[in-house]
C-alpha cells in the first residue's frame, strides 16, 4: 500500500454509496487532490435506487460511476461460508456489515483497474472497524494502489460538520442533522448506530426497524418454515428451490414478520472502544439455528466439537478485517469437508421473536433410533457399558489412588489391587494439591 501524497494521485476509485459521507467526498477529493473521481457503487442488497445513485455521483463531479450487482456473490462467497462456520461475533452479532466489506472492496479494486486509477478511497471514519476491513482488502488485492481515507485527513469532525459542508456546496444528502443515525443495509442485515443509540441507557426507538416487527406485535400464531440444505448451503425454502438472493429475501420477510433476528448490543470494536448498535438479521438467525440443528444429525462428535472451537475465531477474523487471511481460507477448507454430509431438511418454528428448530431429517443422519431408544432393543448390549465406564474412568481412578496413598504417607504402587481404590476419610484434595508424605 503506497504512502499517500497529493502529487502522485491523478484518479481515484471511491467506494460510493450515495450516503452523507461519500456524497461529500467526491467534491472533497477533487478540491483537495486535484484529481478525477470514479465512483464504485456495489449492490449487496441495499434496495437503493442505483440509477439515482449513478446520476447523483455524476452530478457531484465523478467522471464515471460503475454500479456492480454482487448480491449473489456476497451470499455465496461470504455470508454462507460464515454460516457454515457458525460465526457470531461476541455471541450475538451475525456480522452483516463485516461480511459485506470484502466484496465491496474487491469490486472497488476491479473498478480502479478498469479505469486506470492510481488510488482508492473509502468513507470509513477513523473510529470504526470498516477502515481496517477496506484497507486490509486493498493490501491483499492491490497493494500498489494509494489509499485515501478522508475522515482521517479532513477538518470535518462530525456528521453535523458533514451536513454543513454539503449545504455550503449544494450537495444533496440523505437525512438531517437532527436525525443522525448511521444505517447500513444489505441482504444479510440492517444495522443502526449513532444518535440516541450512543446512550446505552436509552432504549432504541421503534422507528429503528426495517426488516423486523416488534415481537409484541407479531402474529399470535406460530409459523413453521422448512429449510433444505445441501453440504451446509441453503437451497430451498418450504420445498421450493430458490436462488440464494431470493431465498434470503423471502426468509427475511417471513421471519421478520415474526420479529425474529433483532438484537441491541454493546460490542468491542477492533480499534479499542465499545460501541452500541441495533442489528436486524432475520434470515441469518433462522439459517444459523437450522444448520446447527442439522449438524447435530450429520457431524460426528469430534468434528462437531472442533467446528464449535473455530466458530468464535472465524467470527473474529471476519470482524477484524482478516477475510483474505490464510487462516480463514484454511478454516473454509475444513468446513467444506466437515459439511460434506450436511444435507437435509430442518423445520424451524417462528413465534414472537424466536426461531426454534422443531424437526430435522437427513439421509446422512448419524442418529439411530434403535440405538438411542430407552425401549427394548437388539443392537445394544447394555452389559457392555460396564467395561466402557471402567476404562473411561481409569485415569481418574488412578489419580484418586495416588492422592489417597499420599494422604496416608504410603507408596500407592504397594497397594495389592489396581482395581480397588482406597476411600480416604479425609477431605478430598484437588488434583495437584495432595499432602506430601511426612507433612503435618
């Protein structure tokens, strides 16, 4: 990544959303770098009018605006791999914003090369995580490009300043200084930050909802939905095969109508501070619960345990901008193999904000009713369990013998029978805390 000097920047590819920050950046870049600006607008499911966004970018001085539809790529290359990992940051955040940034940054780099740009710019603040996500992607994909981060350079220090800058130059921007919520939306989620949410003691206003209803206002009758997976990837909803975009859109509508997928949380940002956000992830919440339920049938105990062990780390990598890291790629290779048999159907019951799996089936199921039953069976000899339990407990038994012998000042190897563990009347000592021979 090149050191930014205004002399060597002639053309910049700007990650452009048409929101407040990037709207003023087209003008700011031209004024401060004396350069041309190409706007790169990436559709990851924002439901924006991209024709209007293109017109706005050109009207404010961009020499071109490239609109790229990457909704399906966002799901198949980012959201669904994270789903297979069970990645949830700090136990609650389903990483909607974090997962979209690698796709947007990669598309921006492609636009930069198409237009022979020598720099890329983003609208991320110096306090947020997104600056890291964008810039680590640039480093991985195009380290030769100069990076410009206006929020780290300009004299604008707040959203109020940005509104004032836009007003002075006649730049049309969404929102107003009195309603300072930062909203990020894509196919996977909607997030809200800023405004009253910066006070963690204040409840989020009801107006901060786009994908979900208030669970109290949700239907009084539960609704069951069935998701069909193949190798850990959702392919059908209620028996209807759907492409990834249509499946997530439809499930967002269905689950959102039942108030599913809304969280209000304080999280630890990568840059060291805490922040508060409200997130809506209805489809992702249902899919996460459904796939975890299917895994209970199809993954053996050790594979399932190892997969749980990497879930948190995978979520941290995504959150911290390390999408293009070798470790994340290695995790994906494991997850693809682990989910080779994760094919089947899971029925999830939606009701008043909850999504509870209630039925599951797979032709690769490791569950055997004839083994699990408490009724009479002919495939499991319960007498065999006695030897298994003794062998399973052998390390604990030997450790107990050592502690008991040490308590009495004896050599445990002199005990006649390995199978018999002497019971001491003294209080049980924790491992590593036995009383040494000869002590008081």
